[in-house]
C-alpha cells in the first residue's frame, strides 16, 4: 500500500471522477500510457542508431555543410 499526500489524493480522486473511473483504474491507465510512450521512444532511438553512416559526413560537420550550401544560394 502506498501513502500519498492528502492534496495529491484529492487531485487524483477529482481526475478519476472526471474520467468516470476509480483512482486505481486511473493510475493503471497512466502507468500503461507511460510504459507505452517509453517503449515507443526507445524504438525511435533504436531506429536512429541503426541508420547507416553516411561517408560524405566523415570528419565533417553537417550543419557547416548546410550553411555553405545556403550561402551559395544568396
């Protein structure tokens, strides 16, 4: 059993009531949502880390290359 601050308990009860659920069910949904968001974030990081390295950027700053290209347009 967890003990929470009385003010936080009132907020939790109010939010659960607005969602037409019990505080327990509201917390379960919040935790599941948090876990899902964390997994999606980890998947995105994994995807980015698995991207192939682009040889033309070796030892170069891509932002510097972009700035040089844009300066040529002016």
